[in-house]
C-alpha cells in the first residue's frame, strides 16, 4: 500500500548490513514482531465483509531481517536492496491475489467513481496505515534497543567480517 519509513532508515540499514547478523538477534526479532503486530492490526481493522482480502494480508521479511513488506499480496513480493533491479521480479501472485491488493488500495484511499457508468465515489476507509501508526512508537522503541545492542556487541566483538 503506502510506503512508510523512518527518517535515516536507509542509512542505518546500510550500516547494519556491515555488522555480522549473528550480533543482532534482538533487532531482527524486534523487526519481525513489529511486522506481525502491524499485520494483526491490519486484519483487525479491515472491513469485515472482505474476508477474501483479509486472507491475502501477510508479511514478508527481507533476507537481511531489517526490511519487511506488510499487507495484501506481501507474500508474493521479492525484497531486493535495489528496487529498480530488473533481474528480480515480483512472483506471479495470480489474478485473485492481485485483485485483493487493489481492493485494499481502493478501501485505503477511496475511489472517485465513474459518473458515466453510474458508479458513485467511495470514501476512503483506511485500515493499513492506521495499523502502522498504532504500532509505530512500540516498534521504534524495540528497534532502537536492538540497534543499540547490535552496535555495542559489534564494537565489543568486531563486525565478524574481514
């Protein structure tokens, strides 16, 4: 749906990728638990009459454990460092999953309708971004703690990479 990020997130991610992944288990746990919490709140906040869309809400963690995609169709996304990398494409989600992604987008932002076809506009009924907003501070505090512990451990033990 909409992309949410924290200021300085990309720079921090680049720094943390240089740290041996075994030195940051708390950070990876915090990131995954944050993704799960957002996903659960998206499911709870979704329109109750849209069970097929709710079944498509999922999350997927990047290989580095520092990136996640959350929402309808997330399980079909390939997470890469370079979003413009054309050698990796989104796996084919099928028409049903793709429609559920767009349906969630229409609920989140509303539609303008089509007067020629007598289709009225639909107001926005957001449930994706509010799920992020509800969990943002909790995730940030857990992530800050995980980053601090990972960097302290890396400084104490070295990065583990030569």
